[in-house]
C-alpha cells in the first residue's frame, strides 16, 4: 500500500506542506508519492491505500478559475493555473472505500471563515469518495506565504500519523 499526495499550490506553501507530510510519512517507512494536481491522473492506481488531497483556501473554499486568475494577475503567483483540486475532484474516478484526508493552507485571520480542506472533503464525498474526511489546516503569514512558524513541523508529524493509518483497517478520524 502507498500514500498518494495530490497538491495544488499557487505560491508554493501547500507544496511545502505536502513535502513535509511526505517526509514525515517516509520516515516511518511508508511509500509516498507527491503529485501536483495538474499532473495527477483522474484514476488512482490500485496500490494507493490513502489519498491526501490539499491546496490553498481561496474565497472561503477551494480555488476557482477566477481566484487563480487573481492570484496570478494581482499577486504574480508562479504556480500552475489549471486545474485546481476542485476540477480534479470533478473528474476523478471515485474509490468509495479508499480513505482520503484533505488539507489546506490559509491565512490566520480572526472571523474569516472557510477552508478548502472542508470543501474538498465534502465535495469528495458527494463525488463518491465515501471515506473522505477533512484533515488539517496549515497557516501562512500572508497571501504569498511563508508558512507560519512550526507549520512545516506540524505537517511532518501529521505525515507520520497518516502513515500509521495506511493500514487495511485504518480510517482517518473526522
Ligand atoms: C484570490 C485569493 C483568495 C484568497 N482567499 C482566502 C480566504 O478566503 N481565506 C484565507 O484564509 N486565505 C485566502 N487567501 C490566501 C491563501 O490561502 C494563500 O495565498 C495560500 O494559503 C497560499 O498557499 P499556496 O502557496 O499553496 O498557494 C486567498 C488568496 C488568494 C490569492
């Protein structure tokens, strides 16, 4: 069994979280692949035992073409424009029994609601990934980042925890 991480990132922060999750999981001996969402095929291989799907929160949810255009136009984001994880979910071949956890990055501003991790988990379940759960949110210090202090370490520790769940009977908690 292996862990597949599919990540969207406009400025590199969600990429850094994905890399840290992978590091933490690999440190326990897990086999982990990290794929940018633009290169992720719609059908996961049979060897995948846990999918970790993540990306930035834009406008209280997963990115959309308009918010990605804003990231590029207003902020000069270098990352891939299309597709985002929203579009990947729409095209994905569902695996009803596959454990899936989501994550997102966002700025830490009081009273600003919304999380791409939450939206993605809900969208995945509607799309037929019946075992999709919201995972963790990681904070960045501004639209362009960087990750807040300690977030990479937190992602690494979470990766090690997730590797322990990548068992036939493992089910991530919501
Ligand atoms: C168009 C746009 C909309 C955003 N909307 C939100 C938001 O609603 N809530 C939030 O916390 N952060 C918001 N952000 C900040 C992003 O979450 C931040 O840029 C992202 O976490 C950086 O991750 P990345 O480097 O992987 O793209 C927004 C950023 C952009 C560019």
